[in-house]
């Protein structure tokens, strides 16, 4: 009798457990059915736009240009050879004021007027003196003149330049982030979110159960 009672109690418990499990499963399925459409609505109205915006933001980051101004204030050494190959025009007056010695290359005849005073108050006689300066004679002279100079001189030379130039300036700079090396990083970020975005796009926006 006791064994039969135990079996009946166990059978009743098993039946109640089956019924309870069925009810719980029904509740879970109903909850899932009722919750799936709101989740899909959130997917279409929030998740997909967010992923698209992130993808466009990453793409725009690679195409962004940074414009700034770099201030330069420092001396810059400049060393190079400056080649010159051009005519140099000279046009000026050269003043000459100096003493020098000239040498006669040939005899120079001289015929000069002269006055001769006679001794003893005998009077004055006008006459002339003829003489010759011999060749090779050195004559000290003083030169005072202005010589006009007009000449074109061909100049061919290398002029060494070694200077330190102080530089103070504002340099506008435009940096393209993609060309500066950011494009690979942007592509990696897009690849991280691309599978999630593609899978989200494959999901339906709503499921009709009836």
C-alpha cells in the first residue's frame, strides 16, 4: 500500500513538473515573441544608424585636413657656392691725383723764349734758347686728372657664400591625415565594425507572426 502511495505521489509530482516546465517555456516563448519586434525596431532606428555614422566618421577621419600655422624663429646657416657667368658693366669716372716719374724714350727738343741781362747795366736782350732733353731722362711729374671709364667685363667665377640668416616667419601648413599615414588605421577600424554592420543589415526590420 505504501509503495503504491509513493508511486502515486511521484507520478503526481512528475506531472506537475511537466506542466510547470511547459508553462515556463510558453511564458519564455511568448516573452521572446513580444520582445523581438521592439528589439528589431531598436536595431533599425538606433543600432544601424549608429554603425553607419561610425563608418562615415572613420572614413571622414582619413579624409580630414589639418590646417595650422607653424612659427619659425631661429637662425639658419646658409653655405653654398654661387656661380656667376654674366657681363659686368662698368661706367664711372676715375680720379687720378698722384706723383710719378716718367722716362723719355727719345730726345725732346725745346725752343724757349728767353731774356738775357747784360752785366754792368748793359740792358736786356730778348732771345731764344734751343736745347734737347735726352732719351732716358727721368722726369718727376704730378698727375691730376679724371679718367672716364666705360667698359663691359665678362665675369665667370664661383662666389663662396657662408652666412647665418635670422629667419622669423609664419608658415601655413596643411596636413592630410590620410596621406600622413592614418589611412591604414582607419581601414582597420572600419574592418572591425564592418561584420557587425553587415549582419545588422541582414536582419529584418520586423517579424510578422500572424
